[in-house]
C-alpha cells in the first residue's frame, strides 16, 4: 500500500436496488463468538453514514482476530503474489476508504467505528457484496489486515467466509 496512485473519487450509487426484496434483519447474536472472531458487535460499530445502508439485514458485526486474518493471508500469499502482481490500493483519506481494482471488480476497505469492513464492488452495478462470517459482516482490526483479507478472499473466500449481498 506504500505505492499508491492518486485518482479522483468515483461517484458510486449506494442505494439498494428498489425491485429486489429486502432480507429481514437478523436476530441479535446469542452465545459465544464464533471461531476466528474476537467479538460480536452491534450495528452501532459502523460509521455514521454507513449505518443507514450497509448490509441492512445485519444486526451484528464480527470483529475478526488478528491471528485468524493472518492465517488466511499466509494460506493464500503464494496465489496472491501471482494473481495480484502490480496491484495497488488507492487511498481516499477524506472518506477513510481504500480501493483496489481486481479484474472486473473493485475491493473496498472502509474504516468503521470498531474496525475495517471489506466489500466487493461490481462497476456499473449497485449490487455490492460484503465479506461475512456466520452471516455477520466482518470487521478487521486494522487497515493492513483488511487489505490482506480482501485480496486473500478474492474471488473465492476462505476459512468459512462468504461474500453476501448488501440487500
């Protein structure tokens, strides 16, 4: 992430598709945190603007353990070195957002109140995906771990993680 190109911010339509049925909100998490998760957090762990539209079905967020993220990264590092050779992340400091183009898609990592969310975007399409574990959007403890996890989980997530639609 040291070699970053500066680009103008692209305007992205962040509203849900109006004709798509909404997923009902999930119940609040009960019990111990799943394996690999440091803490299960309420929706309030999201940044103010995101709280209104980010994965509207999500009542809970999973803050991943650093060692869990590092293990996924280490398992995928050889593939990533080949697949993402020359890839750079663009940093939009005002938005606390990093973006990386990977083929026909973009990976976004966004600073939230309690960590960094990981998203998969399809250009010219409002269908964004969020990285989840046990049906909870994940948060990474820091920017570097979020960037590593995003690349390690593209295109196919590992270790029980899934890409899930915003709606």
